């Protein structure tokens, strides 16, 4: 991981974001190569600052209630390439270089469950 870590320069401070009721910012993550939506997670202030400091996606795990550096235990890191905010400044879109699987199930994307039934021909 060390060789890919690269500090980022941000135009935004944490205080500029509109946070949800838990004081967090929802983050949608896409693959920089093909725009596949990989996952959705949350950042708190510490996670945002760590992401900017390292260039490696860092989140806040609501279930474990701790900082979560994506890939630290799995080796499936996400290296930030682009970051965008939506028009309301309350959701972030991050395009990453994904190493390995994004989902804890081992799937490339967390979005693999088809909700709609396929029509038979």
C-alpha cells in the first residue's frame, strides 16, 4: 500500500459538507476504469481527513464504530483518483483505483443482488 499512498489537495473542509443526522457524509464509490458502482459507505471527519492525507479511502464503520481503512485487512485497497460532491453538498462520489474486490463477500461490487425478476421470453 505504501507505494500507492499519495496525499490529496482538497478545496473543501469537513465543515463545508451538509451531514446526515448521524453527522456523517454518505460516499458512493465508483471504479475509475469503467464507472461501475462498487460500494456505498460513510465518512466522519476523521475518515475524510485520513482519506485526504493518504489518498486511500478511509470510512467510518457504523457497525464497529471505528475508523476503517479500506483494504487494511483484506489487501483490497481503494486509491482515490477523483472526488465530487452532489448539488446539495450532502453526498460524495469518489472514483477509485480498486485493488481486488470492493465487497466484503468477495464480489467486485457490493451491488450484485438483482431486485427485479427477469421476464421469461
